[in-house]
């Protein structure tokens, strides 16, 4: 399964690897530097020892004597042969030494008898290999031909390293994970705050829709690296809005242009002698008039935002029932209005709500059986319900019927164009409400216009 990482997680993970790699690299550099520094410390330590011994080596009457201060002599004795020294005369003979171990270790140094200045080397063990003693030979501060040799053993660089590592782990090492964790937290916080403008852009983009197509993404407080993206999106939205507006104007203009010839055609058909063909022709013209009217309603909904005012749902229902009563009577059906006992006030556009309710009532008149009643009920919810006695709406189609130009089996039989219920749904969305359909208690369908609960203002 593919796992999609967020940009924040990717940046945090990569930054964590960079921090870890940098820490390891610094540790390697420091350890290498410490290793070389330890070697230098060994040399410096031996030089200091040689300089401490040289002033106490004196030649009197051709005889060399070495008398070290008590503290220094005690230090060599108590080291357990960890530190050695010896003074050698020009012939290579040891004239003074810290211990028998020193005399044995420095017994054969013929290779360096004639060396002047300072020389560092490893002492040989009994088998001819290098021992654990690191030595320095120096002639500084001594009579000509004399040399002092100092050596240290046991405290090998590895011992230094182990000591440093133990001290590091005890006093410093535990802070490394804490520092890394703090650095990662700071990095995560930095990344999160740096990516906040992108999240804000995403939230703003989610608000853009058909009803809010004039919204654009902000570009002022956006980093230079991502400013090009909202600019490009805004330009695309501008082009889409222009195309949308052109389509809306075309629909409105076409509908307006059709109204006049349809009105003329309706008048001429009314002058013809009654006949079955004339009635069919009149029905077709009526459907065309309804389609043109619905197209005009769609263009208005897609145009300028609705202008809201305080509207009484009882008044909306009364206006629609009065307007459609002749249509119902002509179809041998009746309309009944059950108004609320008090005004049901909502914020909305009266004309748009009347058009939406008229579409529902016209639809109910078409589908209810002759001799039955279409009932309009205003409730304090606030809501308006329209009940008919038609075939109803199958449960599987109750979401699809509100899509534009959707035509089910019943609608095909009625000759509808599939725009009326879509207009109702869009009108209710524009009012922050919704429309639903269910089975009517007396058989048929019940459509309900639901308004937001906070919108209602009963008085």
C-alpha cells in the first residue's frame, strides 16, 4: 500500500537525518582531533618530564650525579614503573635511573646514542617488538654527550580515549539526545509555522464554489517560493468565471429571445378551432414556455448574489397558491394551504423562494392524480412542505432528482425538462437550507423546504 507523506513530515524527516548526520560528522571530527591531540599531549608530557630532570643532573670531577626533588622522586617510585627515566653518558652507560625496570628497558639504545635534540620512539620488548612504553630522548639542558630518556607506559592513548568517553558519557553524552530532540521539535515547529500559509491557502480554496466564484486566493503575505501558485490559480479562476459568465448570459439571452415567439405562437394556437391536434400543440407550447421560464430562473441564480430581506413563509405560500390555482383547477385538481398560526419570518429573497415553491407545486400538480389534492403546509420549523397523491419517488432516486436535466421514468412520462427540482435545490443552498423528499402519509411524495433553524423569526 502506498503511503502518502505530508510535506511537513517529509521536511521534518529529512531535517532530522541532516541533524543526525551532522552530529555524527562532528563527533568523528572531534574524535580524530582528540586522537591526534592525545599523541601531542604524550609528547608534551614527556618533554616536561625531561625538562624537570635535566636541571638536577650535574657532572663533578667527571662523575654524573642526579638528585631529584623528593616529590618528583616519589612520583616515579609510586607510579609502579608506569613512568621511567634514565640519564645516559656519552658512552651509552646509564648513570642514573628511576628503577631496575628503567635500566633494563634502556639497556640497548645504541641506535640513538649520537642523536642530538629530541627524539620520540617506542621501546622494544623482550621479543623485539614494540612495548607499551612511549619514550622521549632529549639532550636539552645537559652537558655535552649526556642524554635523558623518559618513558611512560600503561596510560596508552586507548586509556585516554576510554577515560574521555566515560567522562563524556557521564557529563555530556546524555545531553546529546536531549539537544537532538529539542532541535527536532524546534525544526518541526519552524516547518509547521512556515507551511501555515499553504494551509490557509488550501482553506480559502475550499471556500470557492459556484456560489462564491468571485473569491480569490491571497498573495500578499505569501512566501516568494509559493506566490506563483496562488497567482496562477487566481488567473485560472478568472478565466473560468469569464467562461461561466458568458455561458450564463447566453442562456439568459436565449431564453429572453424565445419568450416573444412563444407568446405569439401561444396566441395563434388559441385562435385555432379546438381539436386533439390543437390540444397537443398547446401542451407542447406550454412545456416550452415552462422550460424557458426555468432557464431564466437558472440564469438569475447563477448571476448576482441573492438580495436577502425578511420574508414571511406564509406570504410566500399564499402567493404561489393564488398564482397556480387556475392551473390546478384546469387539471381537475385542487390546491390546499395550511398556513402557520403566526408569521414565519426568515432571511431570504422572496422572488427566488416563490420560484422554488412554484416549481414544487407545479411538479406536484403534474404528478398527482385527477380529483386529488396538493397540500402546501407552512411549519414553524421553519419549513414548507408540499404533498401530492402521485406515484412518489423511489428511494434510489431521491438524491438524483435534484440534479440538472435528470429525467427519471415518471418525469419522462410528464415531459419535464429536469430543471425544476435542480432550481429548488440551488435556491435552498443559496439560503443555507436544503430540500428533501419522502413518502407522503396519504400516498405520493412529500417535498420539504428546510430553512436554517437560526433563520426563523416567529412573531
